[in-house]
């Protein structure tokens, strides 16, 4: 079985080398998709932001020999991901991990994900569980009266099927396999500047009041602030402190 991974490289110098270090031992190839400009969900984004990550930065990785850089200009998130999927098809890969640069797993869990795919090969998409950090690695976002660890984030796609990305990371796959491993999502472990950039170029930037959310929920946040999710406020009821002894995935240590 040949397995690849893909990652989108837009202003991700903060995490990209850690990401590669995390996934590289488990894959044959890593497709890194790079664009000089952001997507167009926010029509003004290309006037406001540019990609400050230089592709040469990847040469610092000890796994550089596994990396293929895919350069392009994509209007939509799914177009960029499908460019990686097409490269994986060209290279006769069987599966491709779908792990973004700010998503972290324990190494043993990635090994188990790969093994579970091998043992359950006939699915379109494989999902893992997930939880989101908020502001730092000491707070976890949680729904009201529910576990902060939820089902449903895609972690791998079957390259051999007709499955495609159709809306950001979402696919048209109908055969889904839920895996028990947890993605520890660092997408909101950000400075104010990083957050402002993220929400303006995000694939959901057109779905909420970016400035209002940034001022009211992000900049004015305290541990008492509720309804933090930009699109579905109650989905992130609060950011709760976690015990200091909570173990982090290896690449975050």
C-alpha cells in the first residue's frame, strides 16, 4: 500500500516543519500546496494578504526528499486540495492523509490510523475524532454539556475511488469509516495578527461578521466568554482550562 499526505502551505512557517516531522515517517510522499495569494471567499483578501511563507523554507526539513511542492493559484480551498489529490493519483498512491499544518496527533495514533486503513481498505474517507485548542495549549473549546472531543474530522481519503473534495475539506465520499484517534487542533493557537489573517482568508470568511467576531469574541475573550464559534456560536460554548499535566502530542513538546 502506498500512502501520501498533503498539506496547504500559506503562512504556516510556525507549524509546517513540525507537521512534516509528524507525518513523514508514515507516508511515502508529502504534497505541499503553495500559493502566493489566498482564496477568494473574502473578495478583498488578495488585496489585504499575501503568503509570507517561502517554499525554500521546506528545505530545512530532514524529510525534504519526500516533499513535492505544488505551486498554483486557487480560488477555493477544495481546488487546492484536489490538486494534491490529482498528484497522488498520478503517482499511483492508494490513500492520502488529510492533516492540516496546525493539526496534531500522537505518533502512535498516526501509526494506528495507517494500520486501520490497511485493515479496512474499502472506504472513501476515514474520519478521526477532534478537539480544538483556543489561544494556547492550555484551553480546549467545548460544546455546552458535551465532551470537547467530537467525531467527524477527515484524516484520510481513498485515492483509488472517485472521491473528490467538494467544499473545503468536505468530500463527496459516501463510505465513511470513523476511527477512534484524536486530532488535537491548534488552529486557534494564534496571536491577534495571525487570527485576523486567518479569519479573513478562511474558507468560511463569507459566512460571518469577521470584524465583529474578531473584536467581540477574540480580542475581548475571557474564560467566561460564551458562544465562540464564528459560524455556529453554540458549537464552542466555552474555552475551558485543561490540567497542566495534560500530555501534548510529541511534536508540540
